[in-house]
C-alpha cells in the first residue's frame, strides 16, 4: 500500500516538474524575442517563432536611413501603444540588417507593412501605404467591420466629423443596401488622389506625415513667425497655395519652433536666412531655391510655374574645393568641381559616392585605395570619391550610399552604375568593359 502511494507521489511530482518546465520554456521562448517601443524586433532567427506565438502579426519592413522610413516607424510605434491589449501584435524588421530574411520573404518595397495571419508565412496580406498611426488603426478596424459608417442623423454627422482629422462624406440618393457604382468619368484612383490631396491643409506646418503625400513637389517656406512681416508673408504664401493645389504641397517651417531643429539642420538653413523659399522634389531629393527675399504672390507664382515647366536649375550645395584634391591616388571631389571632372570626354572617371557615417561606405575605402593604385599610371583614368551628405550633384541618385558609378570618356554625359561584387577584380573587369565600349562609341561620334 505504502509503495503504491510512493509511486503515485513520484508520478505527480514528475508531472509537475515536466509541466513547469514546459511552461517556463514557452515563457522563455516569448521572452527571447526583443521588444522596443511596443514592437517586436524580428530577425531571420526569430521570425518563424513570432508567427507561431501570435495569430495576428502586423510587420513593418523598414530601413533606418531611409527618409520615408524615419517618419513611418515612429507612427508605427504609436499605433503599437494603442494596440497593446488587443490580439494584434506589431513587429518590425530592419532590412538593412536582415537582408537574407527580406530576400526570403520577397520584400521589395521599403517601407512596407504586411499582416501575417495564423502563422502563414508565405501568404501575408499586403497593406496599403499606411504611414501614420491613425491610418493603421483605421485600416485594422475596417478589416473587422464595414468599410464606411452610415450617417443617419445630423447630430451623428457632427460627432463623426469632429472625431476625425479628415472625413470624406458621400451623399447618395438611393438606398445604401442597393449596389452603388461610380460614374465612368470618375475612377477609384481619382477619388483616392482627391482624398490624399485634401487630407493636408492648404499650407501645412511641417510634420512627418507630409512624407506620405501623393504630391512630390513641396514648396517650403522657412519663416520666423514672431517677426512683424511674417503675417504679410504668410498671406502671400496662402494665396499662392490656392493656385497650385493638386500640383504642389505648400509646407511651412517655423525657424523658432524647437521641434524643427533637425529638419532645419538637414536643409542647412540659418536663422538669419529667413524668410527663405525652396522647392523640394521628393522623388530625387533635389532642391530649387528662390533667389530673393521678396516673398509675394507674384514672385512665388512665377517661381513655381517656372519650376513645373522645368526651367529652374537645382540648388547645388558644395564644400570648398580642397587645395590638394588631386594630389593623392584617390581624388577628392566636391559639388563645385564634380561636373568638370566627371563629364570630361578625355577621362574615364570611377566615383565612390559615400556617407561618412555609413559603415558600408567606410568599409569600401581600402578597396578604393587599391583600385586607385592599380590605375595610378593610366593617363585617362581617374579614381575619385565624394561625400554625398555635404555635396549635391546634378545627376539622378536613387540609391542610398555607398554607390559606385563610372563616367566614361565620351562626348555625351553618360553614367553607368556598378551593381557587382565589391572586389578589386570585379571592379577592374567592369571598368575595362566600359572603357572598351566608350572607345567604340567615341569613334562613331
């Protein structure tokens, strides 16, 4: 009898130990995934585990150095705080570090958001461009319920409009239970563009949301609001904004607002420069400056029309030309001497576009010295580099640094990007091919 009791007690103890071990193991598995600002930080090693732990996993794929990602990741974190006690878990993947994971999941758009359901890794729901917290929360809400609210009384309409920053109201004569179709001359894209244009104020004070605007031409006014002339300047700026709504987003940056410090530093505008106006092309990052302090409707209108017609030259920023810029094997280019060096029909010019803070850029410096040594005795070959954070260049730059381009010795201004391996042999082979092709093309000309 006693032996039977002992055996039963042993079984119970063993079961308790196993149960405790399993529970602790499950808890540790969840704790193994780091979390920051309400977001799980996912990597290739923990991605599958996160899918198993969370039936609804909303994941943002971002690159920290991307201009678009900077604003969107902050908004994504804001949404995560509001979803803390819901079944939806939010996570982020830094694709600059998790390139293998991004490739496995076929992530090609940065930043982008995907919703993973029931641990289905290969069939996520692709989310639209949701880059502010309210849009993310609204999209998730719409997935659970109707895509639009039915307004049945004026009091309801008042409550609805005051509770949203932007409200789109559709007025229909027919019963909403019947099928509604848009007329042939109004498309879904037309309606979407209309909403996205008018979601911003006529003149919008700078905030991260402007990065999401469908309008890629931003007319930016830097101003000191406390100055006496600011009232007149703002009035003239508003008048101009009405003329170009739908073509240009007019943005106001108050030089005295402490929160604008970083963006003012980015544009390299001094306090005493205000009022100052620039057009910023959000597609290629080029800036176009109004070269006068006279900010009135006539001047702004003329400048904006000239820009839209392609008649304004971009503002190119440059460091001073170093005295010894061409004394070393690797030539140091700046904005002021860039075009004169690279667009020279006598020389083939290989250029490294780098950012000083980029580890990837600095890792290429020894390779660049090696390439320069190899071509040191070639009269028509120049190996150079340029700091893209301090110098503007009048060529289309779509990739972030570092990037490598060759400017062949031809009469036309030709630019070829290098996409191969960052090795000396691969680069030399690339250069030889382009130099050979340039000789043939030049002979034809």
